[in-house]
C-alpha cells in the first residue's frame, strides 16, 4: 500500500465519522442553533491546540514516571492517569474560554454538552489519524480495520462524551443560583470527564491482556453516553416550555404575532415553515426564518435568565435589544429587506 493511499485512508476513516457524529449532535440543538464560527472554533481547538499541548504535558509528566517505575507500570500510569488529566484539562480549557467570552451564547445544558462534544470530536479526529496511520505502516490493513472499528465506531463517541461531561458541569454552574453549585458543578464535571476517561483507558489497557476489562469500558462509556443523551432530550423539552412561557406576553406587547409565537414555540412548525420555503426555491426566506426563530428563542432564554438572576445587567440589556430586533423583524419584513 502506497504512502499516499494509506494517508488518505487514515484521514478519511479518522475524520469523516467524527464530522458525522458532530452533525448529529448539532441537530439535537433544536431551538437555538449556536453560531457556526464558535462551533468550528471548538472543533479546531480539539484538533490542534488540545492535541499539541496534551502531548507535550504527557511527555513532561511521563518522563519522571518512567525513571522510577517499571516500563509496564509506567505505560499503565501514563494511559490511565496522565493522559486523561492532560487531555481533559486542555480540551476543557476551550470550554472555559467560551463560557467567559461568549457567556451570552451559553443558555442551557445542551450548549455545554454541544461545545464539549465538538471539542472532543476534533481531538478524536486527529488522534484517529495518528493511530490509523501508525497501524497501517506497522501492522497492515487487517489490523487497521480492527482498530478503525473500535476507535471510530464502537468507542467513537468517547472523547466527545468525556469533554461533554465537562461542558455539562460548566453549563450547570452557569445556570445555578447557589454559589456552591456555581463552583462545585464545573469541578464535578471536570472530575467526571477525567474519571470516565481514566476508567476507559485503564479498562482497555488491562483488557489487552485479560480481555474481560473491555466490558467495563464498554459499559462505562455507553452508560455515560446514554446519560448525556437523556440530558439533551430532557433539556430540549424544557427549552420548548421556556419558549412557550417567556414569549407568551410578547404577543400582548406586539413584539410577536400570534402565528409567529405558535411557530417559534414548536420545533415541527419551525421545520415545516423552513422546508416549505426551501422546497419552493426561496432560499432567502429559509435563511431569514432561521435567523428570526433564533432571535425569538434567545429572547425567551434571556428573559428566563433575568427572572432567575435579576442582577444580571448583561442579560437584561440583551432582552431589550432582542425585543427590539424581534419586533422590527416580523418575518415578512425580514424577507422583504433581506
């Protein structure tokens, strides 16, 4: 197999499934799609800075460990302790930056899981390329196929799940009213992400010799994925209720028409309206509707935040700006003005 063919195969199998998973996760964010620029930035952070800094820290921490313990022990400690800590710290750093500098975009628990997942998928894509390329060069196509099945499919959601737990903790802390939860939830999320990563690495490392520990990795990984999926579904239902509740009085204010309120409050109605525009060939209307629905959703979410945190002046200011934008942007007017 030529180098170019092997490289193409490693990149394709390493990246394409991760991008596919990322798109599915993005779809679950139903009511307020996050800015594509921020989503891409999260993915690229995982793919580049997080990988580079993690490798450096793992080398720095691994060297003294290898000098004091046997090679087998050093390898296990590196996989089960050093790698989870280093990788999740640097992946989680992207989420901290997002929550500090783009706090207005972090409205619900789904946002934390989404951004954490995107960072994780970016990290996994590059890590897959490195592993798959090495496997093709050293062991041949048969070993590559087996490795690809495990890394890209059976355990393909792992890195997204690890960092998704960190994002969940940060989002939980931001939405909490007590100081204990504000501080404790992010720390708990970080511990959960590192812990899940450590359990997986330790189980797989031991499983290479004994076999059965791989079952523990499978149960732990997919159990955590199922838990995050449950959080996403539960939060999505709550978001729909927030929209219904916090936009209802905007009809009386003439910010929204009754029809627009009913459409914004229903995911299926939104989809029907946008698909009708797209199928009729009116791409401009399809795009404008998406922006309009997003503005209405942001208005509802920020009104809810103001009700929970009356001293949040930034949220209160966003409510006023969004109310004006929605009131001046009735769907028909938006389409006419582009």
